[in-house]
C-alpha cells in the first residue's frame, strides 16, 4: 500500500512543481517562437499572413460562391471577421497538437537527461501557439475598429475563454507528445484528425446552416461553444454562453488530467524507445 501511494505521488509531483519552473518554461517558449521564424525574411509576420490567406480563400468560396453569411449582414468583410475570429483559436489548437506530436522525439538529447522536466516541452509549444493567437487577436480587434467603428466592452472577458482553451490544449498536447514517441504515425494521423475536426466545427460556416439532424453532433463537439464564445465577446458584444463554456471547461479538465497522467506514466520509457 505504501509503495502504491508513493508511486501515485511520484506521478503527480512534477505537476505541482511546474510553477517553480516558470523561468524554464518561459525560456523554452521564447526559444520555440524564435526557432519558428529564424532565418525567414518576414519573421513573425508569417503568423498573421498564413491565416489571412486562409481567410481570403474561405471567404471567396463560402461567402462569394455559396453565399454563406453570419448574422443578418451580407458584407463579405463581416464574414471575414467571423471567420478570422473562429480560425484564431483553432489555429493555435492545431499548431500546438501538430508540433507536440514530435516534440519529445525532436528533443531526444534532453530525454536522456534524468533531471530534465520533459513535461515542460509540450507546455512551451502550447504557450508559443497561444502567443501567436494573441498577436492575431490584436489584429482582429484593430480590423473590427476600422470596419465597424466600435469595440465591445465584452473583450475584457477574453481571458475567461483563453484559460480553459489552454488547459484543454495542454492536456491533449501531453497525450499526443507521449504517443508520438511510441507511434510515429501519430504525426501524420494528427493532420487527418484535425482536418476532420475543423470541418465538424462551425468555423468556416455559421451554425445556422447546419441541418437539424446534425445539430446534436455539432453541439457535442466541445470546440463549438469555444468558437461561439469568442465570437460573442469579440464581435457581437453579448454575454458569454456560460452553459457552453462550462461544457468546454469540463472537457478541458478531463483532457488535462488524463493527458498529464498518461504522459507521466509513460515518460520513463521514452529513453528506451528513442
């Protein structure tokens, strides 16, 4: 009994030690951001250029050809704002998982160091992606001011949405980073899963276009209320959908606990596999 309790405490102990490793995490995050744009001419501008190209393409296809629209406005600019607002958290989520799936393998030199806290590697990847999202959010707010001549006070509620998003992303990042050590196909598999997940989330199309027989599946998707709440506080100026946010927060806590538990239980085998 004593040994089992000791083993359980050993699994969770690194999690409680994370606040004391804030300096290391910030250093790794800065290095992660710098490495992504090192040697490129445009540098961090790519973080904004890539979603802008996606927005242009999706706006042309869905708003221009299929005549999709968010709300009562027929403006393509309004469609672009809603699209950009949905893509920002999704791109951060997608980027975090894709990079986390190979982060342990790419840092094989650190895996063999017994004292190095490997759980900080996926954290730095997620924080770097969230930082890029915040840069994009500033651009989005600027576009709203230019195009609509307004900014809603509900923008102040943004941290309430970002926190559970980060918690969920961290949990899944820990899970896929561990799986990436044992199943190398996870890198390619994540691309397919994330592509399907994006199209099952009302990001490039409004929820109102979803047929009634598919509404249940769309509402069960935890990312749906997250995107909905981003649009409510940044574009619509209405209160949060607390029920939907609570659903996503519950999903986030489960992901965080399960993802960390799996990472902590499997990390002792990383060196043997790598």
